[in-house]
DNA sequence: ATGGTTGCTTAGCAA
């Protein structure tokens, strides 16, 4: 079983690349982030022709997440399901093959100390409570997506340049660690403990040509799932050329 | 250094 996550930065702008990638990579499940379309504008027909079903939690212009899968996704749930009135479409869960798949697009946070940064930290706290409910019912959970956090300096090409930013400050790293500690293993780290592999490169200032990257897209699995994970990798080639997303897909494979 | 690039929406925001 192959499960991947990819922040496509607009599914409209990335549709041709996405279809080609599905044909090349044939994942069983693909979690998408930053669709930037409403459910009505999601390209269901093209995705179905490619052999995939889609659960979608869309939003106009910003955010938007989806789960594509060969099998029909079941028990679809949108959002964090708490008492906060939050219009941002950043979380989607569905069952595929007996696994609770969660596609998450964590807030970026803009600048440390800004209102958006406060929202990021609060959103991560809310996600923690959401996961407590999920894990409490004994689910096998695969939480993946654009977490907008580089967990460690070894996940950053130039840590000194990023240490005080919203992707790296100790506050967000600690918040992510509190989520992981609820019962997940970072299955990419499991296979690449040395670091030095990245999933996002800024469009600006030649981020990709200079390999000024960060690993902010993650695959978190509960233990019984993590032991079955036999490989994990970043498809760096997908970041190349004109019309690439600023994120590359991250892929994990599981034995049966 | 408040830059640079991309996408959505149409000059300004978010990333």
C-alpha cells in the first residue's frame, strides 16, 4: 500500500501535473492540500477518469484539502469538529482500507507574534484534541499533510536563516512534538534519521536551484501502522521545471 | 534589507 501527501498550491493550476503524477506513481491514497477551489470547482471528472475517488473539503481562493483513493473513502469528516467557528478548510478525514486517513493543512502563521501565528498555535492545540478523540476510539491513524513546521534543524538546509521564522521557532516545534507524542511516529524520519531531505522550497530567491529547502510536509502513523512502513521518500523531480508546486510529494509504502 | 515568485483575483493578499 502506497500513501502520499502533496501540497499542490492550486489544483486548477496543477491539474495536468497531478494527473501525470498519478499515472507515474500510482499511489493507493493521495492527500492533497491547498486546493484553492470550492467543492463545486473540484475536478471530480478528471480524477475519476484517472481511476481515483475523491473526498473533498474545499474553499474558495485559500486552503482546501482532499483525499484521493483507489477505494471508496468512507466515514468522511470535514474540519476539526469542535465548538470553534472556523471557516478555513484545513482538515479532512476518511477511512481507506481500514486506516483513518487525515489530510491536514496546518496554518502557516505568517510572522512570529502575529494574529496568524496565534491562530497557528491554537489550531495545533485544537488538532491535538481532535486526535485524542480519534486515537481514543482505537483507530489506526495516518496523519499527513503540509504541517508548516520543520521538526529539527537537520530538516532545514540553512537553519540559521530560518530559526526565527514560523516554520522553525521552538514554540511551533514544541507544539508539533505535543501532537506527535499523542501516539505517532514520523515515518519519514524513521527511514532517513540523518536529515538533509526537504519537501518545500520557496519560489522566491531561487529556493529550489540553491536547494534552500525545508522538510515541512509529513507522514505521521500510529505504531501498528508505522512498523509496517517499509520506505519513505520525497519525489524531488516533481519540484523541477516550469509549473511546479513549491512543495514536492512525500510518499510512504507499507507492507500488508 | 520588508526584497523575491506564484496563484487567485483583478491591486492586494497569502504563502
